């Protein structure tokens, strides 16, 4: 056995090489499946990538079936501070199950955290998709200055829910990713926090925003549900995976999002 320290500073006891993994985070599920699919022995109901993923399901990210996870006898369960509850992590650890928790709010954090997960926790070495993502995003070093910085920074609103409307705020991975691409994730005046509530009138205001990005998760915005609410500011439907998932999605995001954001 060896001991490694996860993103939250918890000491995790692990075998020399992890062979059985349960993932409680969709983006981590995709990352593991893209690297060593035979090691993935369980995932949540929300783990939709890859599309042909065929592993036992252990309910959702907020209500994982602890007994079912234990029956799968994983060497490691991977989780995330934002997506999973501390209570569930504690319950798993109380059963003697090793849990590695990631903590990601920026693109650099995502790259570093994923590298530590694969090299230190899993012991698999750095996967090719991670090296590619690292190269692509490190090239975005001119992160468009500070938030609200240069005059050519594009102001973007990213709703994540409607009725009531909620938008991406800070500190979040999505806001940092957009900043890396020269965009400022804007919120209504006075709004604070990671996902503040907002009035539609404050979002559909061209003096505040240049573009509204409508993702398909967690709220499923579609061509018939979302764009019709915005009269003044142009909208763009987008895969939520590209702006919220870290892992292989970071490669696709780096290659496709700049064109979307500059339309």
C-alpha cells in the first residue's frame, strides 16, 4: 500500500496500481473510460459519456448507493468537492473504501488535479488526452487580463436554470474557462456567488452582455426553450459538457469554443 494526498489534503491509502474504480463525477467517468475503460466498474446515472458506457450504476452524484458501491469492491472511488456531498464521502470512508476528492475551480486547477489523479492516485501515468489538453490550454496564457479587463473582452451570460433564472458566477470552472478564452462571465449588478439568481431583464440587456450561452445542462435549454426569452442579446445553444466538464472534454472545448464565442 501507498499513501497519497487528495485535493482537499486527505491522506488516501491505495494499492500500488489501482485496478477497480467507481466514479461519482460524470467528467471523471469520461476521463477514466477514455484512459483505461476496463478499470471502471461503476458510475452514476448522470455519467453519459462515452455514449456506450456499460457499467453498473450507483444512483446519482448527490445520493450515491453506498451499499452498491461497497459491493463493487473498488480500489478507489473518485469524487469532487462541488458535485458530491461530504456526508457521502464520509460514509464511504467509514466502510473502509478509499475516496479521492478533486477540487476544481479554474482551468489550471483542472489540469493539475487531473494529472495528480492519474499519476499519483491511480498510478497509471499521464494519458495522451491530458497532455494534449494541457498543451492547448497552456497556450491560452493571455487569459484576457483580469475579469472585466480589456475593452475587447466579450461579456457572456451563462444561464444554468430558468424559473427562477440562475447564472454562472464566481468562483467557478466555467467562468475561468471563459476568461481563458477572452470572455467575462457577467452577472447582474450586486449579484454574488457561484450561481446567483437573476431577473431576466438584467440578463437580456445589451449594455451588460454581448452573448447568452445556453447549455444543455443542468437545465436542458433547447431551440424551443430558452432563446425565445432573449430579445435584445443574441443567444447560442451549446453543449454544457464543453464548459463544465474537465477531462477529455477540455480538448474539444479548446478546439471549438473560440469560434462559437466570436460568432
